C-alpha cells in the first residue's frame, strides 16, 4: 500500500522548530495531521523525529512512502547526497526495515 507524507518544519526561534506533517493514502485522502514542537534541537533532529512520528502513524506494514519535505539536510541524507549518515538515519532504516516499509520517492518542498 502506498502513502504520502508531506513534512514542513518552521523555525520558531533559536533551536526551536514547529513541525507540520500530513499523511495521505494512495488516493490522497488525508489520514493524519500531526503538529509538533521541538525545543533546543537542531533542524535535522526535528526533521527525523517528526518523520518517525509520521511513520508510526501509518498502521500498515509493508507500505511504500513518497516523502515531500522542506528539511534540506534530511532530504540530502535520504537521497544519499551526504557523507554523513548518522544515528538518526540508522534508526530510520531500522524502523522501516522492521515494518517492511520503504521510502520510494523523496522530493524537496
């Protein structure tokens, strides 16, 4: 089954971000809207953590995901354009693998 995740983070101060995540099914019907606030974190941390929440909201194993994000560093890491793939990337990979999920397409908002 296919799902679409639209992720947008907005800077709300020094090391403070507001995440808005929308999850849609294959027919683009809205399934979930998630609003989160992160304080005293980096942009990449807020990007990964909000993506984890979106993936957890998808109650179907073996799903494929199309991701649209405005988080540049996250976009670069997931596209393989970064030399740094740290702990958060590994956690994402383990989370997806455990549920048989795959991020097929990634685009930048």
